[in-house]
């Protein structure tokens, strides 16, 4: 709008830019400098020319809470001992944990804790 004196009102953007710069500095300061999360490793590709193939160890957890290791049923009390025996033979092996659909994550986390206590160092999750 034009006033009677002929001058137009202008918005002073300097305070808005100052606020924007302060917010930019604050957000830059609170961003973590290194990512935080679980360490992940990519499986190595094998061309089939290696010696003996490594067998994967798959721990399956049924919806009722029962365990199977590579399709062999295992009692919950024997799980740690069986994993300990398996992974003393193959110290560099990976345990894959597969939970049934609809299973609570607390049950899967408990199985992972038992595996860690048994000496398993590399654990992968299967959907």
C-alpha cells in the first residue's frame, strides 16, 4: 500500500536472517560427528573353488518359543551348551537367528543373549 507520503513499508529481514543463522549453528552443533549403530559386515563372495564349504548355523525360534538348530530340535536349557559345542569347532562362524512371524522381539533378544554368553561373536538376523 502506498501511504499519503508516497513511501512503502519494507519488512526488515535482518533479524530473520540472524535467527536463521543461529538455528543453523545450533543444528550443526548437535548433529553427531560419527554414525552410531550396529557394526555390519558384508558376506564374502565365494566362487566355489575353496576347500570345504562352511555350513551355516541357523537358530530358528518357533512361535511357541521352541528352538531348532539346523532343523534339529533343542530344549531351551540345552541351547547354550549346543551353541558352545558348535562354535568351538568353527570359531569364525556366523549364527543366523530366524524368528517366527508374530514372535515378540524379546524372545529373539533372549536367544541372542544366550548365544553371546555361549561364545558366539557374529550373529545375523533372518526374516
